[in-house]
């Protein structure tokens, strides 16, 4: 465990002064803002508000992880849920337990352990903070719910939940949202659209925030499951309590939809499409083969899965979207598999994305500010004010929780 004292103050004024710079005439920004039938179009250029010098930096303030101490040792981190009092709840997807740490990274307790009884976890895949620091733990068959003190509130069953953490999100106020995907083969569905729905305290759907066509990444034809790498895929994130951010992998456009589902604005940035090479395909197949083997899938099944893998012609325009502090929008660039190094980022199934350490940052008005580089082998998961919580992997792929602070760069 590593702790740095002196966590940076909330950005407030820092974000405002760094982002604004005087309206459309901001120094360094070469974009335009237009209106199309009531929808704001922000067309960014190649230059950002910051110019050649980044306006912000990332500083490590906390690391939780120790391969020699079971209380700080993680197999596969399935999710991180920062609570309002500074505690951090971590799901170890491999061990199927929840561990709680204080704001300084000291182990406090376990909320739950592996098992099938009340308050125990089985096939848990994500962890999120709900209203009043209620902890929600989705799994393949339902949602386990815990009070802030760790007491089990119950388990609410929902059929055919997709477990990836990228299918779940919660707002700062604690509202819980889930991406309903098409059913497995042979299961009926009303139409062909995915739906981002809000779930209530008992796992019941409250409302549908947005509906959209499904991505091409995983399909279920009659013969075998098909994996389409670099097909057209959505990247979405809740924009605080102000609606939804949605991008598609084949174009660099971020669509901001309001809480009523209406399109509010489109944020664009120049992007040059890059072809997927035979080397990219080989590297990605090698990674998938290793991941499937590590999951205990027999060699004959690994070959069967591999035969169902295909590739799109071009690398995606973007990988992921995060809602940052003070309304900023963070967009992860894409790294070609052929550019990967042993110590760098690696493609991880089932997300079918290759994320770069480089992220584009846009201010609350949608203007490109500049690029920020995260540490190598770091996967940011969620922002809470000026802190970003994520997973860091060492050269042996041992995982730790790492918390970074967004701070103003020195003049």
C-alpha cells in the first residue's frame, strides 16, 4: 500500500480558469460553434485551449495493493466504488469478495465473501455506489445490495444480466443505470435495440433513458458465437445527472443527450482513420487466446472461439468516455495492437477495445483543451470530483487500486 499526503484541493476555480480563456476567442483553440435545428455543433480543430503545454497534470495520491498481504492482494479487480465519506469499496472478481478501505488506504473490513447464501457473492462482476452510499453488486443473475455499514439488504433477481462493468454506471447522486443487451440465442425480445435503463432500489426498471442499435462486437448466429473486433461499437457514459454521453467507434463524435433523451449537442474532433494490419490481428488473436486459456477454457474450445473472430477494416476513432470534474469530458484514444509493449496497455476481452494512455480532454462547453497521459498499464474507471479511481497493473500483471489527482500544471 502506498499513500501520498496532500491530496490536491477541489479544482473549482482551477478548472474554470484553465478551461475558459475568453470564450470562442480562447488562446490556442481553433474550433467553431454552430447551431443546427436547435442542436449545438462544436467542431474542434487540432489545437486545444492549452496550446502546446498541458494545463493539468495527474499526481498519484493513493495506491492499495500488496502481493504479500491477503487484505491488500487482488486477483482481478472487477470494480471500484468510492463512497461519500472517503471509503473505497473494491470488488475482487476472482475471489468474489468486497473489501473496504478508508481514505488513507487502510483495510477496514469485508462486506461480503464468496458463497451462495444471503450477503454472499456468486459471479459478481461490478460494484457501484447508489443513493446514500448503498453498495450495488451486479452479477450474472441479479443484484446484491449492501447498506453503508456492510449489512446485506438482499438480492434482487434479474434475468440475463450482462456482467461487464462497462454495461453499468451510476450518477454522483447514486442513481443506478444498466445497459440491457439483446438476449442469448433463442430468447425473445421486443425489438433489436439496446436500452440504457434506470434501476430502482429493488432492481426494478424505473425508466428507459435511451435506446440505440446494438454494437457489432458479439453476435449469436445459429452455428457459433461471433466476435467482431473493431466493428461499430458504442461507448457511453452518464454525464453526471445531466444525461448521457454517447460515441460510436467509427467516428470521432460525442453526442450529449439530455435527461429526456433529446440530443443537446455534438462534439467533434478531427480524426484520421487507421487500417487494421495483419500484425494487429495476430497480436489481438494471441491476447484473446491467452485470456481464454487463463479463464480455464479447454484448448479445443479456444480454437472454436478463435474461428469465430473477425476484424473490421479500421481501428476505432475512440475507445472509452469518462465524465470528469466540473463537466469535463475525457475521451480515450486508441492504440494499435502492433504498438503494444510488454509494460504497456494490453487489449482485454470482453471489452474488444485497445485503449491508449493518451486521453483527449474537453471542457464543459465541448471545446478541446488538450491531451493528458495516464501512467502506463493504468485503467481509469471513475471520477469523483478531482480524483480518478482506477486499476494499475505491474509487469507481472498484479493489480492494485490507484487513485490519481487532477491538478493544475506548474507555470
